[in-house]
C-alpha cells in the first residue's frame, strides 16, 4: 500500500490506514475471512448472510505486509516531519486482539544489540530513524523519552515506576504552563543516546505494567499507552546564529474499542468501558472541531485529548492505524472501527508555518 505524498496547501486530512492481522490456523479452520483488501486503498467487509460494505482509506495493509514495509510507507514521512521540528501523533485504534500493540511495539523481545528485528514495530523503528538522521547530519542533539499509561482517567509514569517497588505506579498530574502549554507534572523524560536503548526501556515498562495489572485486577487492553519522543537539535543559521529546533512525536496504543458485553458487566469493567468510550469519543470530537475550524476545541473533555493537544492543533501530521480482525464473528466490531476511522479520515487539519 502506497500513501499519496502530495500535500494540499489548504490543509491535509488526518491520514488513516487500515491494518488487518492474519487469521490463526485454528480460526481459518473454523470460519471464513470476513474482509478482503480489493486495492491498496479499499477494503470490503462481509457480514451477516449477504451483507457487504466497502471503505476507502489512505492505505490498506493485509496480513502479508511486513512491519518494515508498513513503517516505510506510512510512518517514515511522519517522523521526517518531527525531525523538521513539528509535533506529530500516530494512533493505533481497534478492538482488543487486532494487533495494535504489535503494530506499535512489535517483537521487542527478539532484539539483540543494535539490530532492529523484522518484527519490530513503529516505536523502535521511529527511534532508529531519528538517531540515523541525527548522526548522519552531525548536529548537536538530545533525545528524551517518556512512557505514560492512561487508565480510568488516571495517568501513570511507566518509566519512573520501573525504578520503584514492583507494581507501584507513579501517578501524574496534567497542568497548564503559560510558556510550555500542557505539561505532565513530575513525568520522567529519560535521555537516550542510541536506538538500542529503546528495547530495554520498553521491556522495563511492559514488565512494570503487567505487574500493576495483576495487583489492580486490570487488563492492558483497557488502558491507553502513550510513548513520547522529544528531540532537541542545535542548528547554525547562515549568519552563524544558533537555534534550538524541537520535534515531538506521540505514539499512542489506544485501549480496545470493543463494546462491553453483558458477561463482563461488573462494576470495574463498566467503569473501564465508560472511561474508554469517553476518551475515544473525545478524540473524534476534537479532530472534528479542529477540522471545522470551531472557535472552541474541547481538548479538556478527556485527559487523552488534553495531553495530546499540542500535537493535534494543526502543527504537523496525525496518522491513525485502524486495526481490525479478519474473523467473521468480529465483523460487527470491524465495521464499528472502520466507521470511526472514516469519520477521522474526513477531518482536515490546516497547516501552520513553523516558527
């Protein structure tokens, strides 16, 4: 799947690409696949006895697409923007079990040394791209990383928590700074000096997250994970004056978008579902408000949109992966995901000149 690279001077739509995970052998032996990518931009979803609906996006990736091809086609141009000093965001949206975390992180357990394994996802590949660019251009730079979890509208620092007692997550507060805008009070931004550092960071944060899930009776699929990469670059102008250029990249693994079934309708699960629905609907509302040039954009309706406000204000690019399952029994949730993705894809964010 190839994304069109032409940019419209009046603005650009939020880019949306579809990614479908492969069926397991067990699934393939029991049921037919519910969808088919009919072109590099169109997908058909079959449902019921004879139902079929088509959707068109900026790109479609079926189970045959490698992590590298997916990244090079759609994420690499976004990271290029970050290296020019813009704020950008990449989301992975879809029901639990559709491969969102595989898309964003991939096979980090198979990493060795400085080698990027074929199964590596967006996060390690983005870090590798950043360091390759900085080292080749011989600029003075600093790179910092933070990893935050949002669960039931509570923000936790996964990097700082990895240095404390197992399962004890450091809680964070969102504040408005007159100069810096929205900031996370007390968040640890860990300096990294090479691309290989990211694998040990992800292993630690994932281990801490899993321990906390066990202690608190929660599931990782019910929380949002926000990986943030900040890049500070010192550049010399023609008149020898030095400037600091800052780029920011948010990589967001959103909570599972599936509707809650009655079999899971206990108090804790209902609270989780309520907060997830609020976050996801707030995300769409913010994007639609920006696209319609509304006088008020409701960033404060959820902590997710409030935290990401600087990256969703038109200064850069936004890309969303719509992750779906090929299973016929998941066709209803797949349709919900694709309808949401279509609404996002119709939103146009006007560009602003980089100051």
